[in-house]
């Protein structure tokens, strides 16, 4: 499902020169596989996910998603492939404040191949415990509730690859366990691969195999994201 080869990304440093953030020679994830990467803040793990999702363009390398090289596509085609194949659970939610909870999920669905499905959006929001908040706006929700909306939105298009960046970082322990269980359950239902990055040992402990991100990232200049 996912194959990363010779992936490199660097950014301009304020003092001049380039700072290498990601250098991954090889990383692969099979269809339906669920994997967790351990990474502290500043290790480059978010940059790695953004490169996989095509939000950032790689300097060099290949990011193959279901047989298509994301890194070789123009921005518009990366956007289309991401909408069709990838669900991204952002650490910072990225909810639209002028839209209701239900509308946020449906808007995300509208960019996918199946279009917006009100019933499916409402079902997912019910599964994350927000069935009674469909008409509320993000500003009317707690931080943890906003995170649960982000989880529902990422899963709504039945993606084949789910990327999760500290998906429980803003939840209490009970809701964190429930949200993680939901993410994994929906991925299994849809046959989707899951790649989660976190520094939370409670979260990482739910996975059979956990790999340290620094073991696959050869960049040593000091990551910033």
C-alpha cells in the first residue's frame, strides 16, 4: 500500500544553508497493516507524514501510494490522490470554524470519490460520541471533542491509508483509548493501512510492533517539525 524509497526533505535555515529534516532510505506498509512509530517532538515525524500525504513536496525520492508515486505528481494531482486514498488525522485538528461538526465531516467527504454522505458522516460522529453535537460549531466544543471530529472526518471517505499524527494528544485517557480503538476498528473494517506516530507510551503500547522513527530517519541535522 505504501512504499517510501530514498526520501529526502530539507528546509532553508534562518542563518543560511539547508537543514535536512527527513532522509528515509526505505519504509513500507502493506495493505491493512497497522504500524506505530515512536518519535519525540522535533524528530521530523510530522514532516514525514506530510511528505507521504503529498502536503509537502519531497526534494528527492519516491512515495508510492497504492502503486502511484505521490512525490512525482503535480500539486493538483497530489490533492486528488490524497482525497481518494488517504485519511489524515492532524494533531492540530484543522477544523473550519464557520461550519458545524456535521458540515466539517461532510465537506471533507465532498473531495473524495463518493461525495458527501450525510448518513455516514452522522454515523461516524455518533461512534466518536458526538451524535448529539452535529449542529454545534468547533468553538462550542472542548479540545477533546474537536479531536474526535477530526478523527471522524479522516475516516469518512473510507481511505485505504490512514495517517495519524499524535491523534490522542488532546484527549483524556478514557477518550484516548476509545478513539484509538475506533481508528483501528474502522481501518480493519475498510481494509485500510494505518501509520500512527506518537510519543505517548500508552498509545504505542496498543500496537504489537513499534519502531523508533530515528531508526529509519537518517537525517541528523536536527528536525523542526
